[in-house]
């Protein structure tokens, strides 16, 4: 007797020819009396298969004897073929289309702190995300401020302004008697003796004119001699 080749089987004793394995089944070894159901993650859509086909990336089959694969849903993916189930999109990613092999990372100014999501969240005012795939937003540091949503960086405080704390949405003006001549200032400097500043947001202190003076620091006006 001749053994049936892979993909075929002998259904009964005394049979004169081998029979193809039906759809959804396979036989990988010769001389089989029956065929096996395709395992999860694989499918058989034709007869006479020596092995079942793996589901491609982005698809899956969860049961035995599948004749085809199903698309992964939104918020899910399969990165490799032959999977019995789809995985949820991990933190820092999202996916709003079916049948995907990966979940794109959240873009600049965005984040996602949950799995299985279809969209990313925007960073709010005073926060930012400077790189993709973030699971949270960072607070704008002292000397900087973030106005608006979805920021990839926080704006530096300009000369005449400052910000001593984090998570700020706007820089503060240096008060009268103080100044800042640099960017990203966390504090303003007090005007030294012999100078004055009677306005806000000063970048320099004005020297007292001839016949006037100022003692101490942070003077708003000079005094007559």
C-alpha cells in the first residue's frame, strides 16, 4: 500500500485513493487516517493543505478549524503573523483603524496614559511633550511657560520677564525696582545702588542723573542730593 502524502488522508480501510484534507483542516505527515483542524492563529481556505496558513499581521483567528482570519479592531494590533488574538495598543500609542500591524506613537504635544485607545490626548496649558510616544506630559520648568494646547516645548521667558515656578502658562513681568537682562529667568535681579527702575518688565536699571542718588537696592526713584 502507498502512504497518502501530506495534505491527504485515507478515510477507510481498503480505499483505493487518498482524499484531500477538507477546508479548515490539514495533515503535515504522510500516511494519515484523518486530518487535523487548523489551530488558532492559522487558517485553511483550500483543500489538500499540508499545513495551515498563518494569519498575516493585523489579523487573527481565535478558534480551531478557521477558514479565514479576522481583522484586529481599533485600538488593537498584531505585530507578527499567526496570532490567536490581537493585543491592545500599549501606553503612549493609539490606533483608529482596523487590521493594523502596529499602533502609531502619540505625536509631539500628545500623550496616552491608557491602553487599547483609538486616539491620543493633547497636553494642556503649562505642559508639553517634546518627543513621541509619551504616557504623560511634562510640566513647563521655571523660566518657561506654555500657552495653549499640544505643545512640544515651552516658550522661554524673555528679558524683563521671569517665572519662578513650573506649570506656568505665562511669564511674569519683573516688578518695579527689578530687572532681567537675560532669557529664561527664574527670578529678577534688584536694581543696584545708584540706579532706579520705576516701571515693570525692565531689562536694565537707569543710572541716577547728576545731583541725584539712591541707596540700597530695588529703588524706584533717585533722591536729590
